[in-house]
């Protein structure tokens, strides 16, 4: 069996070493494709592999068609919208993610962005404190729970909405469960966004949802670019000089945001939620372990396609 690590943004060496240890201990071969610049390189590399570990790399129908021996793809991280799930299913390829491995890293970044925005991006002017503010967590999964845990240390009042998470689970953590996204956004001074990118959530964070947020509101997006209706957000920020938006996913309209909303908008140059040494290692090794368990014993606990 041959396992490929295909990463245009490579894992840290210690992560690759950990992956190699897991793969070779199982008697498999490990191949590396790092910092590749053309899709043709990926298409060539997948021709004889049985498993692939990726990060933000795209696995589409063309890649799956080229990978005749492929059995499993594991996305080292929580999101998996960079994999064509329907095409994978059609090619009888199992797709998994590694939920929870990056959760603390993303949560710490979300809180860091909150502090940065609350203190006016450290521009020397007087900002505000997070203590006593109402924090809304939109989607209470692994990242959302970690955001709640850390925010408690700031003395924030925590609310959460998740259509798929029982209220009891939210409230046992000391957060207040609300009945709708609309209620969450109307109630909270800060909203931290953690919904996945799906057909249902695309452009879900729109003008109608944001227009009734409290004065001085802050939206923090460490989820996905696609969930933001950028035209609606621009309209809102044009109308409301008190609203701030910070993200680690650069909007398509980044230049417009930067030009129009100086002092109220910030984006990192690239997605940074999982960019810590610890998350890098945890997600990579988890991916390797899941591949071994699947190839040896058919264990598909974290499969995301059917």
C-alpha cells in the first residue's frame, strides 16, 4: 500500500516524521508531494497511490479519475469542502476529516482577533474590553466549544446557536442556548462564526441577519469565506460605522473592504486557524492513524461521504 501526502502548504517536518512513523509501522510506503505549483504534478503523483493525506488541496473528479488505486482521502482538518464528495463516492473512495484536531488552534485565533478588534487594531486609541460582553457562538462544534471555554476566562457572557446540537449540551457548558440565528445576532455584541460551507449555508450571513445587531457589534469569521454574503456585509458596514468585521479568510472583495472600512476591518493574508505547530502535528498524525485503521480494518468513523 502506498500513501501520499499531497500538500502545497507542507506540514511541519515533525508532523511528516510522525505521519511516516505511523504509515511505515503499518508496512506501507509513504510518498511526499510538497509545495507543488501545477495540478499536473498532483495528477501524476496520485496514479499509483492507495491513500492521500491533504490539507487545503483540492481533490476533484479529475484527480479521482487519475487515481485508479485510491481507496481513501483524509483531509487533515475539520473542513472538507475542498473535496468533491459526490465524485469520491462515485469512484468508491472514502473521504474523512480529522475533527477536533485543529479546534483549539482556531479558537485561540478567534479570541485573538476579538481582542485585536476590540482594541482598535492596536492603533493607539482607546478601545473596549471583552469582559461583560455578550459572545454569540454560531455553530457549537469542536471549535465553538473551545471558543466558549476560552471566552469564559475573559468573563464574557456566552450564547450559542446550533440547529444540530441539543440545547442541553450547550447549556451544560454554561452557555445560553438560543432558538435561532436571528436571536443570536440580535442579542450578542460579538459573534464568532463556525458554520461549515454547504449549499445551505452559502451567503447565509447576510444583510438581513446582521442589520439588527447591537451597536458596536463585531463579527469574527474563522469558518469559511463562502458563508458570508459580501455584498450584504459591505452594505451593512456602509450604513453602520460602528460595525467591525475580522476574519482569517480573505474576502473576494478584500480591496473594497480595506479601502472603505479602515479601522473596522481586518483579514489575515491567508487562512491561519490551524496554523500552529501543535495543530499541524495533531491533524497530520490523526490522518495517518485513520488511514491505517481504514486500510487494515475498514474503520470509517470519520467518513464524510456515503
